[in-house]
C-alpha cells in the first residue's frame, strides 16, 4: 500500500536520527566529552598512580567483602588494626593462609604471599610483631594445602594470643555476632 503510514514512520525516524547526528558532529568535534576516569583526571590535571600488583589482587579478590579500607559489613572480619595480631604466632600465621577464601583462591602462591604481606603492612602494621618475616610463595604453597574449621582454628589462635599476652583480650579480635536474617 502506497503511502501506508506504518511504512513511513520508521523511515522518518531514521532520517531524524541521521540529521540529529549530523547536526551535533561539529559540536562533538570541538569539545569531546568523556566520563572515563583517566580522561577526566587528566583534564583536571590530576596524576593517578598505578596500583601495585598486590593492591590490585586485594581489590579483585578481597575488597568486595573486607572493604577498600580493610573494614566493611559487621559480619565480615575487620582487617584494619587487627589482622597483624595473627602474625604474632605460628598458628596465627598459618591461619591467615588457610582461611578458605585465601587457601582456595586461584591466584598464584606468589600473588597470595604478596597480597598477604601488602595487607598486613597496609592495614595492620602496628600490630605486626617486630620480627615479622614476610610470607614467601613456598610457605604459602605448603600452608594453603590444609583445610581447616575456620571458627575452631580462629578460636584456638585467639586463645593462644591472649595466653601469650600478645593481645589485651579476646575482644581485640572478636567477630560480630550480628544475625544475617
């Protein structure tokens, strides 16, 4: 049917879209807009330092739960100002590698060692023992093979830290007991 309105409408919309693009082309060429963070920062004169590989590994694998600053929801263990206490005993050191989300993480042993060292120094440097030895890939490779009962091992490690007077009380490493539902 010649002149059928249903056939003319798509053609009219296409023509309007082409005209709109053509009309905006000179404006776009003069002042390209962008919401890409790197472009925005560059235009504002800001310099962004690249993230180190351990910081990237943390951001990709840990930050979603533990937060950008080592603390987030009350149901998630706080890292900031606390995690370094675990490095004060051999059992605590093992525990940090054997927590399931660390032990079972697909990252390499070297990346796990690097991110553990980074997060201990970034979020809990003051709680580290004075003679702290950084984790090595070889150590992580051995320790991450074990599967643990996280709550039982954590309780034993906290008791050991209290007994050895490495923490003032178990409250220093207490977990929130907030019901989820």
